């Protein structure tokens, strides 16, 4: 297997594996928080204009679920590969 450190820049070599995985962990929580806010706004909109609110929720839910799953996957991948 080729040595990846030969192709890595010197300024990124000082970044620890734990820091990289913590970055993905924070990104997961930020994504989940923003998704919760978006869903909350859609629910509030459903109380004022039910048809529009439901439409917004149906349109945004798949993208939000995918974004949360993707960011969690990146953290899990990082934790399983870099933190062994």
C-alpha cells in the first residue's frame, strides 16, 4: 500500500486524527440542529397554512434526512479508520 504521508502537506501533518474526527462529530450536531430548526419552522408553518406547511415538510424532509445520515456516516467512517 502506498504511503499517503508522502503526499500530505506539511501544515496538515500536525493535525491529529482525533481533531479530524471531532470536526465530523461537530458537523453532525450542527447539521442535526439546523435540520431540527427547519422542521420546527415547517411545523409552525403548518399551523398557519396547513397545505403550504405540509408541502414544505415533504420537500425538505428527504434532504434533511440525507444530510444528517451523511454527516453521521462521515464521523463513523473517521472513527473506525483513524481512531483504531
